[in-house]
């Protein structure tokens, strides 16, 4: 990307550029932790790593992680001394936060990342639930060509081998 193609941000827009979700949720510990988790949901997170990356205190990271476990966005693995946290990628909260992260990027850079993510989510998760595998709407048909319709001489047959 060349300097000419980069968007020109106003001073107000630049102020929110490095904040989680573009400043939508403020600059809280929770917002920073959530942004980090959503950015790489396949990673195993340790509290110390999140402390280093967010530059927040051990207690505030612990409180945020505890709340996110209760809310069902992450799960706690490992033992009490060495906890590991993982994003529950099947969570609808995860999907929603991912779409929001893409939406913020799309609005800032004019991309279509969210549209592609929604399409992928529909095709991989929802399509089977909302689209039937077959549609039939002819009211005079028979699976057995030897059985004729009694109320009409004209009838359609559908071969079971088709």
C-alpha cells in the first residue's frame, strides 16, 4: 500500500486508532483483553502474557479473565497455579465480536472483511439449518411409476434412482 492510498485520518479519528475496537468500548482492561483474544482465538493465553501485552496489572487481568469465563467467551484450562485460557470459538459472542472487529476495519479502510466473514459463517454454520436439501412443489407425483393417480389421468413420476 502506498502513502497515496492510505486514508487521511482526522485528529479525532487518530485518537481512536490504537484503542480496542476503535474506541467503541473505551480503553478499559476488559476491552484490551477481549481485543487480544479475538485477534488470535486459536492461541492459549496465560495471564502473564496478557499483562505484558496490555500493560495492565495482574489483578485487573485476573478480574477480566474471571468475568470472561463467567460470560462464556473463554474457558479456563490447566491448574490453578498455571492457568491457561482459550477462546470458545463456537460461542456466538466470539462470532459477534469477530464481525464487529471486521466492521471497524471495513469502515476505516473501505474493505469488505466483515461481508466475507458473514458469508463464510453462513456457509459453514447456518446454511444447513436454513436451506432445505430438496424442494418439491408438484402436487401430483408418485415415487412408484406403477401407481397411477386416481383423481387425474395425468401424473408425474419421479425415479428413485434419479
